[in-house]
C-alpha cells in the first residue's frame, strides 16, 4: 500500500468520524537523491516519512489536524481494576481472602496496560477481519511502520557497541529477534524479561477482559459454559501463543508513538476523562520530531474542551515544508503554554526510539569549545542531559584500592613536612573493611546518579567515608540500635571534605572512579563483526568503512588500524555533528542511526563525568591552597 492510499484512507476515515485534516497536507516519503559528482547517496533535509504541506502553503493559525477523542486508540474505556487467580504472580497483588486457596486476587490495571489491551484487540480484529463502525482502526493500523526504531529491535551486539558504558547498556534487557515464534522468545535470555512481563501482567488482564466479553471476541459461536470450563486451560495457552507477537509489536508501537495528555477540563472530568495516556493518535503520530528551539518546529499538540486532539499552525508554513512538532514537550493543555524539554537523550531513545542528535551535537560542541577557552563554559548549554550512573560496587573497589596503596602515606608525609600535624590536623591508619562497615554499605543505593553540573552527592561522599574513617569516628557518627546493625545509611555532606586527610582520600577515590568509568565507553569498531549473518556482517563492514573514513578525516590520519570511538569527547562530538548532515547509503542507514543515538547518549554521560572531574580537581586545589 503506497503513501497516497494510506493517507487518503486515513483522511476519509477521520473525516467520516467528525475529524478535520487540512487539505494541503500529504503523507510523503522523500526519495534518495544522488548528488552530482559524489558517489555517496544523500537525502534531502528530511530523511523520514512524514507529513508535508505538499499541496500549498498554510497560514499561521490554521487548523492542521483535529482528531475526535473517539478515534484515539487508548485504554480510557477499559476497567482500571480486575480480578485474577492466585496462580499469577503475587507481587503487589492483594488477596481478597487469605483463607481460601482458590481466592481471586484484586489487581490494578495501569494506563499502559489498558492501552496495550486495546491495541492488541485492534491488531486481533484486523487479523480476523472483524471491523464494526466503532472499532474499525484498520486505516490507522495500516499507517503504522513495518519496523520500529525501538531498542527492542537492537541486537545484543549493537547495544554493547553503540551504548557501551552507558546506563542503558547495563540495564537493557531488549533483544532484536524478529521471530514471531513466541517459544523462541521464551528461550532467548535477553527477551526473557519482556516475555515474563507479558505472562505475569498482560495475559491475566487479557483473560479477564476476554472472559467478560470486552475484547478479543471470537469470530465463531461462543462456547457453552461447560465447554468454557473444559477448554479454559488450553484457551489461556492459545491466548498466550497468539498474543505475544502482538504484544511485542504493541510495546514498540506504544513506546515510540504514544502521547500523554491532560484532560482539557480536569475540574469536571469523569474518571474516563481523567485518563492522561498513553494515547495512540491516528495521523498525528505521522508527524516527525523537531525540538522546540529548531526552525523546523511548526505546531504543538493540545486538547479542546470537547476532548478533541488539535494541532494548529504556529507560524506560516511554506509549500513542501515538513510539519514537525516536539514529542518531548510534556503534557499540553488547552492553554498551550510553552514548556521546556522534559526528556534527556536516553529517555527519548527508551520512550520514542530516537535521539535529537543534531541538537545534542551542536550544544555539546559549543559547550566543550567554551570549556577549553579561558572564559569557561556556560553550563546551561547542557541543561537536562543524560546523567551518569556510578555503581556502589565500583566506588567501593576504588576506595579499597586507594586505601591499600601508598597514597595515604604520601598525604601523611606532606602533612608532616608542611607542619600541618603540628597545627593540629589529624590523620589515621585506615582500618580494614569489617562486617559492620560492609553492613553499613548495604544501606546505600546500588547506583549513584550523577547529573550534569550538580554538587557531589552526599551518598557518594558517604560511601567513600565508610571506607576511610577510623573506627572511633565512625562509631561516633553511626547511631547503632541495641539490636546491632544500623537501619539507616550514614549521610555526610561536602563539609567533611574540609578535613585535609579525609578530603584528599575521598576526592582522589572519586577521581579514580571517574577515570575507570571513562574507559568503559571505548569501543573497538570491529567488535560489531562478532555476530550476525553473512549479509548483516557485509552491511556492518560497509558501515565500519564509512565510520572509519569519517574519523580519519576528522583526525587527518592515514592510520589503517581499526578506529575506536568513545575515547575523545571532541573527536566524537565532531563526528556526530558531521553524521547529522551525512548519509552513508540505505544499506548502512540503520547502523548509522543507531550509532548517532548511542554516541549522543555516551557524549552526554561523559560530559557529566568531565564536569564532575573538573569540580573534584578544583576542590583538591582548594584543599592544598587552604
């Protein structure tokens, strides 16, 4: 089905149901064009299928799209609570009765789960070719992409290569398997978490809705009550087998295309109207993203008093101009007030499947160029970027290694030679890690978040102090109950760093953690060739050749050894900026897009590390000068 047919079917469907689509809008997929004198395939300024003003200009204030709430695919009309048997997962489930082993359980259905159920139902109706006037979402489902830019479609090796070192790499349980066989999904380690979520959360809700005749109605005569009892087990197995591929598809659809919106009038809204998303919005989700500060930004999504979703031209739009809006603008109400960015690059990739690499690369380049100048950098350039995650385990390892090194003696020697000991400054022998100290460490978070430009967290300082403080000082600080082990973590602020001996130890330990963390982002390009089919490896080789050439042009080097990325922030920023306006051909476009996403997140995290490192070094200088 071509774009014109998809567009016309959508417009007709929306118009028949009371919606409005501006007559100058058209769905368009830009064609790849070849620049004269250049063998590289390049595309126009827009590279994705989207909505354009192909049939004429549009004036500021004109209504672009008005979608009635009845055409939004969401979970607002499905129940927010349900019952299921005790055979299901009992986490956060409340038993109706603790005496009856066969008691049902009360469970809450999240807005996401309700939206997922409606989407699965729409998929199922399309497969069965069951469409009535109220639930005929076929025109919308036909407009959805065949493949999604979702982390679910990243292979394990792509995640480990393009997201290496980032929090997404260590936390991701996604998998790129395109197989529709749900049994393969169960056997795949990386997809197991998704499958378990489906079995424990989605299947019970689908079963409840099916049994109550709300969704997934059969196209054949309903079975008798006796048949239903006899076939209940097999029906659940069949439901599980048939619905998992639809669930997996639905995860990518909701993740990359759903909106969250407040009700137009929350003061008088019913429970149904208080539902704030996710919403799958036909036609509206065909618009591509542009950040609010971009010249490509055209319109904002809002809601009318009747609940309709509406988009209005916020400036004049020229012929052939793409209609873009910001997916990262937060919830919008009728007032359509300006809102700043709410999601960092990692959140954008997890939520919508893309990263605004152009905006990120320009801000990063401006910041790091300013940072290398005498005037210093404007930290507001990198407001709301992806934070770094430091693990308690890595922090503890760095502290233990520093405690057993010669560094404490180096500090003592300096304190003696400088007369600090005579002035009353103290130092002590660092005690070994005891059981009580180990128990105290368990009370801290396993992961410490380091946002850009923020102060050194009390938790980070405290973890280090638990390793370095003397037994006497630590026992005075820790309020141990009579039962023995403390129940709350010891939290010490930056004021403890004013002590020369303790401050030098803590700050140096943090520097060592940062040094080790920096190395985790480094990737040898040939790592991508470790798996995949011969055809995939052929595409990978073409991609690596392309990336190697870009890096060598940046470094003005003829070195033929495999390139590494993740080593130099400045080199990586310049390469990312170059890739924004440079395409490598259709066969490597997917890998280039993933590289840009991963590099943007990696650079944001490393910028957080550089800013923290600068702060720590300044504090060390102040300690020595004081």
